[in-house]
C-alpha cells in the first residue's frame, strides 16, 4: 500500500487554490474560460449601475492583449478592513469570498454572490492593475500572478469609479487571445438589458492609432430594441408583447414575438447574467405562456384539446430578464438559475399580463394557434421517422438509411473515431479508398441537403440526406439528442473549396446548430480545409491552401507546374489522404459557438427567406 499520512494533506492559502484549479472558478482554461474573466469584472461595474451609481462603462482591448474595464461607480472602499488588517481593496483582490454582495447592504441586486470574481481574475492574470477613485484619492495597486508588487496613492478630486486592467496568464490558459466579436456581442447584450446604460468598446487592433475601433452601445428602449435587432430580416406575425412587473421580490421584464419560421429562441438572464441552461425563471415563462395560450384558444373555439409547450413555441423568440435579491446559480459560471420560488412567481406574472395582448391581437393569435396546430401534426407525422433515428444504431435501420453512401470504420472507440461528411460520389469514392478504415468513417452526400431553416421537423426527418447524417452521427435529433451516444467524436464536414461547397457547408452547419447543438458545444464538429493548389517542381510536390501561400511557395522555383483543384473529386485517394484526411498533415477548423446569439443571427440572415438583409450582410462582410 502506498504511504499516505498527515504530510500528504495540502492546505492551499490565498490564491493558490484558484491557480491550481481554475476550472472550479471560471469553468476551465479554454477560450470560454478566458472570456469569463472579462464578464466577472464587467459584472462588478454592472452591479454598481444597478445600485444607482454610474451610467457609463468603458471596455478596451488593448494592443498588448489586455482588457481594461472602467466605470463611474462608487469605487472599491479603500480603508483598512477590520477583519483582515489589510486595505479593503487588497482584501477584495487577494482573499476569496471577500466582497460586498453577501447581504450586508452594499448591493440589493447583484449577480456576483460568490465573492470570487475580482479575486479570480487577479489570481489568473500575469499582470493585474486596479485603480480606484474615491475619498479624494487615486489609489493604484499592481499585482503579478496575484501578488502585490506596487502600491501608489495621490490626491484626486474628480469623479469616483474603478478601473481594472488585466493580462491573462499564459501559464494558465490554453490561449490568451481575446475575441473582439465575442466581447462586442456580449457588451451589446448588456446594453440591451440596461436602457439607462451606455457601454463603449474600444479595440486597439494594431500598433497604429488609426487602427483603433470605437463602438458605443446604448438602447433606450431596452428589450424592445433587442427583439427588433434579433428579428431583423424575419417576417413578424405581430407587434412584440412586452411584460414588465414585480411580484414577491422578483422583477420580470420580458418581450415575446412570433415570426414566420420554425426555430424557437429563448434568451434568459438573471441579474443580468446570461443563463444559457435556463432555470426556474425560464420554466416559469414557458409554463405561463402555454397555459394562457391554451385557455385563450379553447375559449375562442380554435382548439379542442391543449397543445404542448414546444408546439406553442414554434417560431417564438423570447427575451426575459429577472432581478432578485438572492439568486441561486448552479456553478460559479452561473449558467442556470435554481431558485424554486421563482417559477411560480414568473408564471403568474406572465399569465396575468399576456391575456391583454391576446385579446388585442386576436387575428394574429389565431394565426399563431393555426401554426401551433400544424406543429402538432408535423410532430405526429415525424414520429415514425424519429423512431428510426432513435434506433439508428440497430443494423437493420442503419443499413436502410445509409446504404451505398456510408462506409463505417471498424473501430469501436468513439473518442478516436472520425466521421467525414463528404460532398458528392466522386469525392466520397476517393475518401473511402484513401481513409484509415480503423477509425475513419465516410458518409457521401448526393447533392445539397435540405435547408432546415425553412422546414418543419416532419419534412426534415423525411429527407434522406438528413436522415443519413442523423443515423451516421448517432445520438438522435433535437430534444432527443444525447451527445454521449455519438459514434464519432470528430464529425468533419469536407466540401469543395468553391461557392457550392461553401453553400453545402453552411446548410450542414445550420442543421447541426438547430438540431444537434450539444455536438458543437462538446467540440465534436470540424471543417476540413482541402488545398487549393498542387505545386510540382523538380519532382517535389507541395500543396497550398490559399492564394497567398501559393505565391510564397512558387518564389524561386523553376519549371513549376501548378494544378488548381476545383473540387475534392479531382484528387486521387492518396492525395486526399495526404492533404485533407491524414491527422499528421491536415488542417481542421473546430466549429465553436462563442455566442449563440451571433450564430442565430447569422444563420437566420444567410438561410432565411429575406433577400435584402442577406445581401446587406454579405456586402458588409466583403
């Protein structure tokens, strides 16, 4: 037996535990965890705004890769803390679970109840600078990996506030490169949720002053502006329904609007924190909507029996925000609200306020009811096809759905297995011959798959190409999808490097986003990058993946032969293996969802019915 005694028990003090186990505090060390550092600091400034102090927040991504968050709040207290003997500023920045959000009266509404936000960011930063303006002073603390190295104090008679600058520690995080688009999107979201707040985002892109971009986010109509932004380019079925009320210590603000499409989009927030996994507040809204719609439709004679919540919510976008004194979240990253009392309170508010809108918009509500009835019929029609996809692992169904188009690998380890979804028979044939049969499966598609953005579930499940994908991936579809049951933990979209290939790739991405979102969240979806050129000189063969790379490779070469690949089918099995399928050589792009809202907006524009918004989006991108 291995020796185990008192000396093996470690006691981690101060910030050591955070640096040793960052996953417990910010959810990991990946890109999402990196950006969580920003949200923790911004949350403190938002809490000051909610408390009635400051209506300006400035966020800067500087040229060196650091983040600065400046507010006009009260400023972190500077005096000595009675319990620690340190300044209150140093106490907050270096001692976990020290903060003003534990019910002592500093904040009535807050998202930061754990008291580890600023402490975590300090612990996980290579450099951290805190500057506080209050009490006639400007006090600056400088930290390196959580340890104070400098303190400075001067007189000051300007506005109060706090400025935090930090540079993430490359020893902790897999990457320290922030995404301007992700920051921009989240800050815009915060501005939508706070109509009295103005948020400025400055991005210093390069070393030149002219390469600085500055954007100001201010939306005086709040959630009404938000849903108009989300539904840009969509055919709305009615004017947005806006609910704002307070009951038993819970304040609800919600906006609901149906559009002429099939996806349901729920965005929920608790004390301004995005609750990606929903929670009791979201459940309450859904229950209130379902109950009220059923009762109203039955009273009008449009329904004989009640419809389910998912049937009523087809085509619905709902943005909801609750504020409460003591929110309970699951985990430090606060993705789900768990206060049990909130569900009944929110349901009652929705039921009370929604009825007046239904009475006012009866003609539109009747259309929504007809849409919901069609959703039920579609669900019933899709039931048999869904059963096939659920049992896709059984040999008889497996062969029926993907016969002739699917070549399965022999390996049984899902962690090692790869599924290539390939465009066309020619490319599929080369991929089947060139692959490693032990861990690489090939599914070849005939033509363009169905655009699921414009289709109901029954039509989607009746489409042979889509059913083939569902079965080959495993795990089911939609609400039934279970990422633990997938047969390949790398699902790779491999299409031609041309316009048609890009279109097919977008159609497939739309399908995975709408009906297999956990696959993307788990990091299992990839895009293969085939070469554009084969360059041959003196019997030496090289491949270029871009025009720029081709030009660099041909410099100084003589007797050069350049072949431009128009499609994957032009490569023989050996070339396809060497360039696009061999794990040692290939280029794969992992598909991630840095922000669900951005993904939804882009796919709605690109794959929806409206031409002008799509044209504007593409032109702007070019």
